[in-house]
C-alpha cells in the first residue's frame, strides 16, 4: 500500500469521526452540522480515483462549502468543543487540500510523462511499423524467391524430362573462354559411345563435308545478326551410316549487346526426313499417275460445304481453268438419271464409311456425253464425326465403249453360238433326214419309172403325163437330197486342211464337167493358180459349181470362162471366175447365196438352188468369203477370198 492510499484512508476515518461527533452533540444547528457528512462523503469520493480531475474539483468545492456553513453555525469560538471541532475540520480540510494539490501535481506530471511516453511509443510504433513493412517486404521477397526457385526447379526438371523423352542433346558454348559443353545424349546422337570424350574436333569430324559451310554460315548469322540458329544437316556415324540432325539455339548477350554464350539443342530427325522423302515420292507418283491417267482430284469439306476441284477435274467437266464453278453448276452437267445413284453413294459413305465409288454420265456444252468414274474416301475427326471426303475422277468413256462393244460381241457370240448349235442340229437333222429319205425315194423313183415303161401308151394321155410328172419329181427330189447331203457334209464330213494345188483341183473340176463343156462348146481359160491350205474335195466342189453355173447361165453366144488368182490388199488370195453369160442384177447379189433362192424358173434353168449356198459354206469353212460383181460387159465375176493365214 502506498503513502497516498494511507493518507486517503486517514482522511476518510477522521471525516467520519467528526461527522459522528457533530451528530452526537445534538445542537440546534443540526442541519448545518449535517453538512459535515456530505463533506466526509465528498472527501471519500474524491480520494478513491487518484487522477480523476473533475471529481476532485467537485469534492473540493463541496468540502469548502460544508466547512463555511459549519463555521457559521458554530458561531461560538469560546466553546471548547466547537473550537476542537473547528480545528479538527481545518486539519482535515488542510490535509484534503494537500492531497488534492498533490494529486493535481501528480496528474500533471503523469500527463507530461504520458505524453512523452505516447510520443516515444508512437515513434517506436513507427519504427516497428517500418520494421514490419521491411520485414513484410523481406518475407514477400523471400517467398517470391522461394517460389521462383521452385518454379525454376520445375522448369528445369520439365526441360530435362522433355529433353530425355525427345532424345535431344544439349550444348552450351561460352564465347569468352571458347569452352563448349555437351550433354551425354549429344554424343549418342553422333553415334559415339557413352564413355567417349567429346571435343570440338571429335564432333565436327562426323559432320557431312557438304553441310559444314552452311553450319558456319548459320553460326555467324546468329552471332553477328542475332538470327535464331536453326539448321538441319547430315552427320556420318562411325559405322558409315548417314543421319539427319536438326540444331536450334540462341545467343545470350550482355548489357552492351556483346555475345556471352550460345545455347541450344540437337535432335535426330532421320525418321522424319525419310518419311517426308517417302511422302514426296508417293505424292510425286500419285501426281504422275493422276496426270498420266488424266484424273482429276476433288476435296469436299463437309463442315463448311466447300469443294475444291483440280484443273483436270474442270477440264473433264468442260470448264475453263478460271471459270467459277459451284456444286449446283457441276451437278447441272450430270445426267438427271444418274443423280439418284450419286446421292445414294454419298449417303452410304457418310453413314457406313465405305469407299465412295460411282459411275455416271455427264453432258458437255457441245452436247457430247461422257462417262466418268468418281472414287473417294471419308475422313473423320477425333470424335468420329465426318470431316471431309477426298477422291479422284476419271473419264472412262472409251472403256465404257469397249465394254459395250465387248458386251455386244459377247451377246453376238452367244447368239452365234446358239445359231451355230441350231444350225448344227439342223444340219444333223437335214443330213439324217436326207440320208433316210434316199432309200424310200429311190424305191419311189424306181417303181415310177417301171410303171412308166410298162404302162406308157397303154393308158390314156393324162396317165402318161402323170407318170412323167411323178418320175421327174422323183429325180428332182433325189438331186435335192443329194445337194442337201453335200451341204451338210461341208462341216460334218470335211477333211483337215492341207497344202494342195489349186490348179490341180481346178483341173479335176473341169474333168467332172467334160460333158457339160462339150455340150455347150465352152471355152475354159485358167491363169497360174497358187498352192493353198484347203480341203481338196471341197475346193474341187467350189470350182465345179462356179464353172458349171458360168456355163449354165449362158447367152446364145459361145460360153467363155476365165479363172485367175491375185493377192488382195488384206494379205489374202482372191480367186476370180469370170464369164460372159446373162449376168446378175446387183440387187440380187446377196440373195443368190441363200438356200433355195432361185432367180429363174425350172423350165428356164434346171437346179435345186443350193449350188451357190454350198460355195459360200465352203469359203467360210476356209476362213474366207464370196461375192459377185457385174462385168462392164456381158456376164459377171464371182470372187472367193481366202486369208493369208490359211494360204501358203
């Protein structure tokens, strides 16, 4: 407990004692004396807060007022009790004044000290704040530095991993000291063993001689002109293998722009170079194939709807190189009947991804129709959506024409085969029928002739005529059947072709016609004839029929027949049989070679109408043909052409 607190407690006790004594005296001025109680209470109140200035002043004022009232009330200074109370009051009041003044002084001193302390505290706080700011900045700088170092470590680690994954080698060239350092991967890329000592000479010794000048030029450009160092060159491994490397680097400079060092990486790009070379070769082959095949190319961007056409594509559709075209313009030249199949093919490709392959027709501005084939493939994006279609287009008009011609010929061949089969069957039937009819017809002819011989003149005239008609009909039927059998035997009984003398065959035919020649006093002339590959019997039949017809269809003048042979323009022998007979109207030049076609009645000229048909059959079996031409004078000339491949 402090001295001040002791004094305050003493004052309180004395004041309380005085108040109690005043009350006990029972004076008339009890009311005035009662003011001593507020005095004591005020003193007590003012003594509690040590530095409460307002309360102290209020207590002092109240104590002074109480003292004066008490002094007036006492009045009587002679009264020993009053004097004692007054003295006690003065003592208490004096002590109170002392305490108050001391408190005031203490308070004023404390205020000065507090102010000084506040100023000192403010100064210290300012210093502390400044220190805190510096500390905060330091902490921020430290955190940023730690974070930067961490980021640098991450970047360096990422760079190291990227270099390792990419199999890249790194290098650093310190220019002032001319010192170069390489990573281990650098040496491996040059084909050197892991324990090899990397030096500048060891490295440059493996660079392809043809590429060294451009490397020097690239380094000088980077150092002198600050051009990024980026070069592709070849190296030769110790085993002689040539590899391609790409090197990239940058020059670091000081504040004055002077080069300090040069740092970079190298990477083996041999696989890429080879792939690019292969791709270029493939593209070149494709381009040449497209040019040689006259193919056009097209690309359809499905997302934008844009279509790119090559110049050859434009040419195939009849457009000029600079003529603007769109899809509707192109579609307008496609035949309307072919558009549905084109749309169906596009839809199938987009939905199923199968290759686009369609043939269609177009009509060019000049009205000509061309056949085109378009083939392409669909490319999809990473999510599987259709991205674009690329393809080629080619004119296949000639191929279509050939296919059409082949189809027509195949159809004709099938028809010819069917016709040949039918003809063969008919020939077989005709041969069998003719052969089987010969015996009964012979019996009919024989018995008819016997009836004519036995009963001629014994019956009436009509009976004789009927018998004559029957005998004549039987004879003609026998001739017809004989000719039919000869026609059928051309294929069925023909002998293999062999080398024969056409002159000997001609002479044999003339000997067979001796009676006819003599009866008509005919003149037969023959030039030199070649040796040919033929069926001798059929060649004799051919000459016999042609010469016999030349004599048969004579004029009243003496018959003259001239046979010759000449080479034709198509490497063939052409045999000609010229006569001075009645001739043939050109309009019947085809009809006369048909079976049973006659230009004259039987009363005028005998025969069955099969002779020339048989000649045509023989010529065709030998790979030739037969035709007739009218002469400039009387008569006509029959020509038989046999190809060189048959003749010798």
